C-alpha cells in the first residue's frame, strides 16, 4: 500500500526525468472479459485526456464501456482537486454509489485522479469509505492493469498513490472521445506553486515531453483524419524550460503547425511565460488558432503578489495589448478568483477595472477555495461568504456584458466552424469558430467533421446561431 504524502509531493530535485514506454500485459488481456466499466470525470482537460487513456487500457483488458453506471462491473471516478465544489461533487457521488454497492456488492469501485493524490482525502477514505475497492493517483495510470488484478483478487481496499516528482510514460493507448479533435499532452506537472493551487502537489514537477514524440503523435492524428488538436499542459507556455536544450514553446508551435493539422490550440497559458516568439508564431501560421486563454486571477497587484503569480496587472495588460495588436481577431478568455484572503473592496474594484480595460470574451470566475496544504489555506480569510457571493455576482454581470458585446461583432459575418456533432438540446449541429465561439447551425450529418463557412444570424451571450453557407453567403 502506497499512501500520498504532502511533504514528498512538494519536493523538487534535479533528479533526471526518465521516459518509459508503455507496454500491454498480455497475461491480463482477458481480465475484464464479459465485464463492463463506467467512468465519471471531473475537472480539467488533462483529466479528460487521462480518462481517454484509462478507457483504452481497460479495453485492452477486454472490459466494455457502458453509459449506465448501475450496469457496470467497474466504476471509476477520475477526480479534480482544484476547488471545494469538485470535492463535494465526488463525495456526493460516492454516497450514491454506496447504495448501489449494497445491492450489488461484487461491483468494483475506484477513485483516481488529483483528489487521490491528496493526503487528507485518502485519510478520509480510509476512515469513512473503507468499502471502496481501489485508489490510485495521477502518476501510475499506466499500472492500472496490475492494480486492478490485485484488487479483483483481494477483499480489501487497495491504495497505490505515489507522491513523486514523476517521469514520462510514452505510447499510452487512448480511446478518444472525438473523431475530429484531440488532446495532446506536451508536458506534465507544474513548478510555479501559486499559493492557492494544489496542482504542483497532485501532478508533480514540470516535465516536458520530447518534441519528436509530440510531433509524431500529431502526425498520427492527421493521418487518422483529425482536424484539430489542443496542446495540453498545466503551464503550457513553459514547455521546454526543464529540458537541457534550446527549444521552447514557440519552436514546438512551429513544428506542430508544419504537420498539416488544420487547427492548433493550447491551454493553459501563464502570463509569466508568454513570449514574443510565441506571438510571432501565432501570427505566422494560419493553423494556430487566434484564441488565447490567459488567466489574470486578480486585478490587484497586492493580491497577485499574495497569489505568487509573479506579474503585475500592468505587465498583464501589456501582454494583453501585444496579443490584440499582433492578432487583431484574437479572442482572449481568462480566469478570475474573488474573495482571496484579505482582498478589500477596493482591490476587488481593481479587478473590475481590469475587466473593463480588457473586455474579455469570457471568463471562468470562482470564489476562493482553500486547498489543504497550500500556503493560501493558512492565510486569514476575513471575508464573509455573503460578501464573496456579492463580488462574484457583480463580476459575472460585467463578464456577461462583455461576452455578449464581443459576440455581437459576429452578427452577419461569415466565420469558419468545425462541426463536431449534434447539439445536446435539439437536432441542430454544433461546432466552434477559430476564435472558440460556440455556434449552433442547421444541417445534416454530412457536415460533421468538416470546417465549413457559417454566416452568423443570431447572437447570444454564450453562443451564436448561424447557417451553413452555400451560394448565398
């Protein structure tokens, strides 16, 4: 049994990052024969891609996916630790699954992902949820066959969570959710240690993949008909800084653009590492999309310093302006935290002022959520929940105003849209523009997977309506 350790998770050394090749275990290929699995995923794009890897590994073991949790022989919750709300959702789901387990004791239930990497969460599981069958973390997904085999032979809770700096596992199989767009990890972990963030503890140190492995993965996706890829990293524009070579995110963007993939996106960017060379690459190559997610987090320099963000609001706005001037049609979205410990009304108003200056296309906004083990969790939190909610509502009203205003610029324009499939709400098709605007259009399934010209006919705060252009656009 390996248990998570917060102190070990924080450790950073000069230990060499090793690259391992994933290999299937032929002796376990029938482990899941005639059995089904169901996975619920919480959190970021990295978690979504981890789930794609887990699904592929399970299907190598002869498991079959089911969309109905109650029918599954194996249930996995791939968890997120970024905010308290994510924790609550997972424990709420565990409560539901407990009732299923009581009526179906043979079902195997496991917890994985970032919550599994948290020491206090595993302590809680061991004390209150001993009926669970397995817990594993972010570092040993590749070893799921062995852990699952051990769990299926055991009648006790199996925990295998490694609090390590981490290595890189290449050639992991992936059952991708889409046939048209794909996630591509370019790096793992983070060394920024923003004072509110648990990710450096749950994901390990920054580890960049070799560029040749990334480019080969993208080429494989191109050969299999994919139109769009998103390069993933906890701090994606720090790519290459941990490698002992002169090769940066700008170099990688150029090499990936030359693969012939039609659309390239990347998330998540840290303003600290966004270079002029990256901007030049976005300018230079049409297949690098004019969409940037650039978290500001706060408009107060004192709060930014408390957060450990390493930039000022003036430096952020200088970068924002560079992007807007170099890429005129660029859409920029952001993240903002309100109610950070000791944030005054005046400092919150500074955040509103920055929103008014930047007029973001949209934003993910959150009330500060203390994460156990982070420096911010020990700061004096002197703001009432009522006041935090008031600030969040005021901020969201302003964000919504600019989201609608930015969308209104698209009315009657013709824009390229990658049609991804049918909308969940009705029989219309849905897709995204190059600037990451959600568009709903009427059409048939022959358009799915294509990048088509769409004329925008109606505008809403969070989406656009349009018609696919024929001769009349």
